[in-house]
C-alpha cells in the first residue's frame, strides 16, 4: 500500500510542479509520476543534509514540490542542449 500512496502523491506533486513551472517539456503521465517521486527523494536528501529533516523523516509536501521543480528545471536545461 505504501508504494501505491507514493505513486499517487508523486503524481500530484509532479502535476503541481509542471503547473508552477512555465514552458513545455513534453512529458506524459509516467514522466509526471517519476518527476514527483524523484522530487520527493531529492527534497528529503537535501533536507536531511541541511538538518531540516531527521534521519528517516520524509520531506513535506511543499518540499517535494520544490524538489520536483528543481528536477524539472534541470531536465529542461539538459534537454535543450
């Protein structure tokens, strides 16, 4: 059940990140879900590194969105080249 919730939350986070970041990136449903899940992992790692989250504590919803936006911006920069 945890995997299902991760996918659902990843999709929601990915959609919100795509709506907040202007421009086209051509990704579909799978890319949106992966973007949201990766954003959550990135936000958790960065938050634990800077001491915002304790070990084993996941990032919050806003942190996951910010992480997904970061990944989306990097993805667009790499794809542009």
